[in-house]
C-alpha cells in the first residue's frame, strides 16, 4: 500500500540513489570487458577493468555496499567452503600480498617498497569495489559540476600528536597540515548569521523545535567554527522544550567554572572520573535534572559509537564536554585537534588517493596534494600485469596459509573469492591490514589465544549519509550550519566545512547545490559497548535503503521545513555510507578491566606476527584514527622485513 506521506516526502521522485554496481550496471560493465581480458594464465580481470567503472560516483547504499560482505559472512557462518568452487591457481607470485586496501594496507605497501625497493612486487586485495577502506570518496554530479562528500574518515585529527612515522608519511604525500587555514573559508561558514542549532523532536521532547545551540560542541566536524549566536542562551532558556530546572542546570553546567569534586585532589578526581560514566557524572556528581541527560544522551555517539551511559566521565572531559572546566582545566586533546587538523572535501580519501598515486602513478594523474582533490582515478590501471604494485578490488580473501610449517615455510598461499570464483596467489610475505574480527576465519592456523584477541576487536557501527540538495537556501533562511538532533534518526545534520583546494570550489552561494552530511551511530543505551555495537551492526545490515531514505526525507523535512525546504523538490541525490564495521574499538575504562588494572591489551596479543604473516590495521592499536592505521602498517612492515633480512 502506498503511503500518501511518502508522496509528500518525495519517495516516488527520480533521484540518484540506487547502487547499481553489484546489480545491473555491474553485469553490463563486466560484459563490456573485452574477452581477451578474461583469458591468459593470470586471474581473469574483474569489473574494475571496465571503462565505465567509477565507484566514487555511485550513490545509494555505499560504505559496506551490497556485494562486499556476503563472502566474509558465509566464512563466519561456516558455509563458504561447502559451496566454493575449487580455487584456480593464478600462477601469480609476489614479494608481499596485503589483505585490505584501507589506509593501513596502502601505507604498508608504501613502506615495504621503501625498504625492499621500487621493483618489489606487491598485490593488495580488497573486498570493496573501491580502495581506501573507511576513507571513502563520494562524488555527486550537480549540473556540470562535481561536488564532493566524505563517506567515512573525515580529517587528519587526533587527540595526540602524530608519531614521526605518521607525520613523515603525511609530509611525503605533500600534505602540509599547517596550511589548512589557507583553504578554509571561515567567513562563509557563519555568513548570514548561520550558527549551530539543536533540533528537539516531538517523539523525544513532545514538540518539533529548532533552537540556537547555546553551547556548541567544540571540535569534530565543525572544527573551531561552531560559534553560538549571541542571544542563544536567552532563546534556549525561554523555549527549550525540557523542564525549567533542566534549562537552568544546562546553563550552570556550561557556564559555571565549578569544582564538583572539591574534596578530591587531581589524581583522585581522575581516578573517580575514569570509573563513572558521563551520565552518572551529570546526575550524581553535578546534580543535573534528568532532562539534561536526555538532551546529551546522544551527543557522543558520532565520536564513541555510544551515548553518555557508556562514555567514561574522564573521556567526556578529554572530548571537551561541559562540566569540567572548574575541575580539570582545558584538555590537551582539544588543543592537538585544533593545531593538527586537515580536512579535504572528500575527507582522508585524499590520503588514500595520494598513496595510490605513489604506488601506481598512472592511476591518478597529478603531482600535488591539492590537485589530487579533482584528479580522476583510472581504475583500469590499478591491476596491470606489468606494474610492480597491483590493487585488486571486489576480492575477499578467504584463506591465508603457510606452505608448510610457519616457522620455516618460504611462502604464504592466499586464496581470495571474487565474482563467485576462488583464486590462489602466493607471496613471500603477507600483511593482514584488514579488520581483525575477520582474521580468525581466514587464518585458521593462528594460535587460539591470538584468535580470541582478534575476535575482541569488534568494530563500531556508523552511518555517514551525504545528501545532495538543489540549494542551501533552507540553511540560510534558518541561519543554521550544524544541527544536533538528540532524538533524531541521524544525530547530526551538518553543512561541510567550506574548503576550496586545488581546482575544487566548495559551494558559497546558498543558491548553489550543496552536499550536507548526516551521521548516525546505531546503538542500544544501557548495555556494555560491545553489546551495543553488536545490536547496532545487526540493525545496519537489515535496514534497507528505502528505510534510510524515508527517514532522511522525514528528518530533513521536519528540521528544515520552516526554512522552506521541500524534500520532494530539494533532494537531488542520497548516498548512505553504511559502516557496520566502522571505528576500531577503543578500550573503555568502565568495561575493559585491564585499562585500570594493567595487563596485556587484546590488541597487543592480536597483532603478534605469525611466521611470514604480519598484522596491521587501526585495530592493531585499538585506536580509530588514521595515524594508528599508518603506525601499525609501519610496525607490520618492520616485522616482515626484519624476518627476511
Ligand atoms: C565513518 C568513519 C569516520 C572516521 N573518521 C575518522 C577521522 O576523521 N579521522 C581519523 O583519523 N580516523 C577516522 N576514522 C577511523 C578510520 O577507520 C581510520 O582513520 C583509518 O581510515 C582506518 O584504516 P585501516 O586501513 O586501518 O582500516 P579500513 O579503512 O577499515 O581498511 C581495512 C580494509 O580491509 C578490508 N577487508 C576486510 N576483510 C577483508 C578480506 N577478507 N579481504 C579483503 N579485504 C578485506 C576492509 O573492507 C577495509 O576496506 C573513521 C572511521 C569511520 C568508519
């Protein structure tokens, strides 16, 4: 039955929203590949050789798109091998095979070649249709112009300084982090009085209401541009649909410099705040009304993947949340994020693309960190037989095994599945730069204790949605740039930072088409984080694009409606980047006892080398940041090159 509300929302509108890569268009693409490419002693080339193959321009369900995860899930469920055809031997032999084409895998290839020489033969196998892993580029066509969005990794930022290795790589790629302010058009972000807002929804707060946010969250996607309107407190105190006491409490929490634990010294305060959640801090230590907890419950979700019920109060302070300025002072982490920050319009996909350019120069034209932003990648060049480095997409590794005893074997055999077939390649070494939870299923010979540790690296599910709007006038009329929606389907709805770099010009005039960013972390408050993530992951795998789309249209209509926004008219394209396996799991002092009591962290056990196999990925540091992905690649390369020295 067609719901008339769907028509109002524009569910029947022809927009760019379907992911065809693993459906019709893929079949056409594959059919268009000359037959000769499917012959010969090497593995038949996949769809990436097709001239039409260009995943960044796909819209619809992206991130872990349909077709990328089913093989790995059948391995997990124990059904893969009973249906798999016998692997074909490609006859290919490499110095190094890397499993996973994210920033860690790409960095590992780069570091390995620096040590082993530019002629070293490297193959990167990646299960998605694009390289970069979480660092995902989304492109939109708006008239004769291309607009960019980040489908995952947003920026160079970190709560602590990058290591010399990570900094060195960023420099080698030509990125001058300190130059970021040059590309940022600060004035346009707040032009026409645009300020951060809060959207109170009627399901959570009894009424739909958009208000100026009197205390915008410092950092994250709004960098340091989130500046409250001068009269924001006045409006908040008068109109916020929460109890009057709660409004007063929020005001004192955000503006008073109060020490809520005056009887404790700094060390004791730290110890206490590491052992209680931010929710408990607000209710029991700072004495906040329960509506304050409702207001802030989802504030940390994009950063932590769960709400204030599971965030340790100490980490809330480190992240810059209100309530601590009279107790602990300003957190150093915020300082680092500000001075060491760089946002490309496609996020850190530009880092992935710069790495690919270093590895396979023909694949991405140009020679600077600025020109990479508009450079068009030639996917057919990624996997060429004459090239020392090859990147093979749509290829899920299903088995990694030494040929013989791991202690003395001379090579590793890697089996991967692509397009319903399986293939074997061999290598002197293998680096697993993939998600750790996958490794026990593909590398069965690992010691049991190590497999258990790998299995604990459960990832944080996230959704990064990009919506192409015909124009940005609703944001202009509402004077909004970043909207926190505590009860919304997505918890944030943001304009991107106005960054123009190289040949790329971000929208300036509200009349121009604009890409907005929405983020969501599916979770279940009240449970331990891993359990919250498990439930959220299940939700993401079972939510259809249609459901996402309906929720997006409904949410935007309600938030932006007063600014004249009509979802049926104004939405031109939607890309939902679904990441059931998103951030690496960062240990939590409330739930991971070794954090306070000491002892070996699971990631230290998980990343141990095994014969000719080394293990990278940001999971190896249990830290969801680009610098961790790079540092762990460096360590893994060190392990295998030391072994062969
Ligand atoms: C939505 C989102 C936003 C983020 N924002 C930031 C940010 O702003 N700044 C920051 O520093 N960090 C951010 N991160 C963290 C980000 O994960 C890291 O910065 C970094 O990109 C991780 O790189 P990686 O190579 O370790 O992992 P990934 O990017 O996950 O790459 C691993 C790759 O291995 C592949 N793989 C898995 N199994 C197999 C298999 N069996 N065969 C073949 N391939 C396989 C995966 O599909 C994946 O593509 C964000 C993460 C997410 C999800």
